[in-house]
């Protein structure tokens, strides 16, 4: 039982509380998040650090009429808890439960969906402009983390919003910056003055009296220079150069300071930014001490902070294979470099960064830049291996075409988290890369069936002279095959691998599903005597047409891919069979034409037949019905 939280089911309940009760409420929300996430894992540290900001915004603003827009959504757990989803939060990210991210279909308080970074300012500007055009008095607040500010879209949003007369407040949740220099009497005085209603009324009157023109611009410029000279450590001059009025920094974990500042800012017109400094993992000692690990820690004991090492799957993860092999390649070739858009730990690049600091480049949350930066490295004679999560690589699509493929530059793109990703849900599913990249000329697309083949395909990258070369592999652990302490096998681009000889029905599997296909085919042979032929396709592009010629007398072909059926392997095989007059029917198992909601990855694969049982059932039907 929680003394204060149990009285709060909606922001309307929250606004009935006295300001003196809010610190206790924040403590209880934080405890509730910790205890729920201990048993049902989620994104912990980011949400712990943002509790006071979220409580303060709902306390001051009239949500849902006023709109709160979140960036990414990792930080939004407190928002979910106080907007009618407190009990539902216990099933956060589970099948048929609430999403781990803001979702417009889930609640009227979720003004805009957010799974990827750097979107909040652009979306908030759109909402604010829509309210302005419609004559509505809604307030719009965008909450963005300091990491998301590195994204190009965030800067584009700032640039557009700062050049408008639209009322928009951007709350910068900065949890990774030293703030000692911005505290003290002078800082407090400046903050109080710049947020004082009387001061801002006079300031607005002065600007309007000056009118538009060079003199007004000169006066504003002088004011900005004077102000930035007083708060040189704040970064205010940067944001004011974009046309935003800058306030802060304030302690974002002091609920009193947050509420008082938001109240002062609420009625100030035009684009403005509030710089808040918070502690990631605030209030839970293990998360404060190691916010990277506790970003998404898995199950743990909420009392001791001891993490459950048995809650995850055992074995070597694909990202670890990538990281270890890349170190081997870098030792062999001094031109090998590693690039990541803010995913060094998640991509397995931490050891590479430590061993080769001069050849490791974390470019921040900026996937487009990562792709073009890699292209520049390749043009300069380096051998770049750029690791990007598959769903985030969607943002770099234009750059992969224009800056890499069109210029024949040998960049190795390693698409981590390809295929379904489980509890992160629709925003993070890496299922569109095969269909999206297949149409790009000068491109090689490979999907290893296991850890050993990933190693071999990474070594193959040393020899590419044309690009891009895309290797996609799933989230989680591999198949348990031996891959260390042996020479990598040489693989020919566009060459498939025969795994099991058979007749009548052929299975063409791309990626680790080749193992499930082989097991299902062998089981079918034992049960019925039917023996399908199984191929590890390995390369979607260039495609092994010799394999299809070999299958010209088969009566059925089953394709299997952990990706969208439309545009991927199923489409490739169907197009070839149709255009070459083959009589075989083609069936496909893969991700259907819809967004896949959150559930475990196993549940997601089972739902559309990508598991062993689903493959077995489809094969049995093909033999019996044809």
C-alpha cells in the first residue's frame, strides 16, 4: 500500500494534492517502478531519473488537453502510472499488456507515439501549430533527453520551431552533464529573473515596441551576448541562436523547483527551452552507480539489487560474436574501424573501443550521419564496420543509397536486432530491412544461420571492394555452435548452402531459421517418410539462382525469413518462379503485413509459424495437399 500514490489514478487526482505532498509521491512512484520492473523487466534507470519532471508537468499543465510529447519513451514509466495505467503497469511490455512506450492507441494522455529518439520536438511543433491554426489554447511540451539532442531530427525541429511564433516548451532532461558550475546565488537569481511574469511581460512589451527590423535584431543580439556571458556554462547561447528563449539549468529531481519553474514558464509566449539536470537511476542506489547496466537490467531483487543471472537465455549473443571478431579483424588489418550511433555496449563494441580507441567512433544518436561518415571513411581508404540496430537503420536508408551504394563504397553494415525483437514491440521490430535494402543496386545482403557463419561473413567483409555489404543478425543468443579457435571458412557471395537433400518440397531458409527448418524436415521424415530438401539461402542479394534452377522439378517451395514477407525472400523466390515458367507453388513463412505488438520473441515467432512447430505443420500440409 502507498499512502499517496494509492490516491492518484489520473492527473486530475494529482492536481488535488498539496505541493508539499509531491516529494513523497515521487518516492512512492519510484519504489513502485523498481518493484514492478524487478519481476517484469523493462527500461529502469531512465524512468527513475525522470519521475519529478513527469509529475511536475502533469501537476502544472492541464493534461490531456495540454499535450506532453516524450522522446523515445524509456523515461515515461511515471507518466503511465499516473495516467490511469498503474495496475496495468505490472504487465508492461507483456503480450496483451500495455506498451513500454507512449502509444496513441493506448491512452488519450499519450499525445504522440515514441520508440525512436529525437522525434519529440518536431512532433510537438506540429501539435502546437495545429492548436494555433485551430484557435485552441492548448499548451504543448516536448521532453527530450540530452542523448536524443544529438539526432539530426531534433536539430531540424529546433531550427524550425525557433523560427516560428508557436508556443512550445522543450524540457531538456540532461542526465549526463556536470552541473556544479551552474549552481549558486547567481544562477538562482538569473533563473528567478528570467522566469518572473512581470519581467517577461516587460520584455515582451519592449520587443513589440521595437518592432521588426535590424535595430530590434541588434538589441536582441546584445541581450543574448550579455546573458550568455553571465551563464557561460549553461549552453543557453546555443539554444538562443536557434531562436529559443533558454531557461535553466535547474535540478530536475527537485520537485518544488520543477513545479515553480514550470508555473512561471507556462504562460510565456513563443518557443522556449528549460534545461533540467537529473540523475539517471535516481533513488535506487544500484542504478545510480551503474546506469548503463541498469538501463534494462532484467529481473533483480529490489531489496538487494542483485540481478537474476538465470532470467535471460544462456549462451553467446550474436552481438558478442560481432564484437570479438571485429577485434580480430582490427588486429589483422590496421584500416578496420568500428562505428556506432550510440549503441557501443548494446552492439558489442565495448572491447573494441577499449583496445582500439583511435579506430572506434561513437557518433551519438545520428544514424544518417553514421552511414555517411562511414562512407567518407571508406572513400579515405579505411574499412568501416558500421553497427546499427535494424529498426534504427531505417533512418539511414537515403544515405545508404546515395552516399554508399551509388558511389560503390565498401562499407560493412552490421544490422543488429534484425527480425522480431520481443518486448520492445512495434517500434523496434527489425523486420523491414530485407525488403527495404533488397532493391538497392551494388548491395550484398547476408543473414548468417549461426555464430560460426556470422564470423565467416564478417571476415568476408575484409575483401569487399564494392558496397554496401549488409550483414543482419538477430537479438539474443546463437545456436550454440562452435565458432572460436578455428580458421574462418571462405564464403562466396551469393552462394547458398545445401543442408539436407530431399525431394518434391524444398525449404529455403534465411538466417537462423535454417536450423529450425532442418529439424522440422528431419522430424517429418521420421514421422511420415517425406523428406523435404533444406537450403540455407545465406544471401538475399545476390541471390543464388542456380539453387532455384536445381529445384525446377520440385512441386512446392517454402521460404522462411524473420522479416517482412512482402519484399523479402518470399518475393524474391516468387518473382523468379513466375518469370521463369516454373510450376512449383511458393509458400512463405515470415512476418505478415502488419505491425507486430510487444510479446516475447518466442511468442511472436510462434504467432506466425516461424518456430519449429509452425514449419513442421506447413511442410506436412504441402505434402498432403499437393
